[in-house]
């Protein structure tokens, strides 16, 4: 399993700068609850460099990445960030094919522009369904390579739909 994280939080959860998702993930790994950790992380947010977050917020994001010892994806353009992510997947897969790509959330590096949400349904999106879409984002790059895509967006709604919460 190869995990790349976008640290900049969305509207729900992981919004404490002293206990970001990477910190939670590390704790769960150390307690033996998780068996894998992120190998790399970006700032996330606008342009995948938190361009929409204050300089103080970006500094806190960089500190979270550093204290959790993961590679920092900090490229000058969104396209370069996507390319770097693909390099990380290639490096960590050691030549083995990637069986599935799981996207959680609406990160721009993974999804591409917001308009792509019309192509991406929650759950399994087969490579064949997405392969013909010209949209960009890691999801589509993986689909073009024949990798199946599992897309989890609006997790609260999915949990409700499957009876996990009221």
C-alpha cells in the first residue's frame, strides 16, 4: 500500500495543527491499528501548495510533514505535483502493478478540476469508464494505465447510505 497525503484539511476533521492527520496516522501505526503510513505528503489545498491558506497555515502544514518524516511533495505547479506523485507511486511499487487507486476526498492533485466530479461517482469507477475522459488528475492517469479507481467523497453520506451512522 502506497499512501500519499494532502495535509491541508477540508471542512471536517484533522483541523488541529498540532494533531494533523499525519500525526493521527503515526499514532495509529505505533499502536498497531494501522499497518501502513504515508510515504509522502503535499500541502494540499489550492494548486496542491495550500495557495489558499495563510503563510502561518502553510508553515504549520510543513511542520506536520517534517515531524512525521514523510517526503514533502512541494512542486511549483499542479502538473509538476501530479508528476511527482506518479514518481512516488512508481518508486514505491518496485515495478509491481498497482491493483487499485483509492482516492479519499476532493484533492485537486487527485481529482483535477472540480468539473471532474461529474465523471467520478462515489465507489468503484472502472478504468474503462474513466479511460475515455480527457480530464486530468491522478485518478484519470491511473485509469488510463488500466488501474481500477475507488473514489470516496462525501464520506458522511456514504456512511449513512451503508448504515454506518444515523
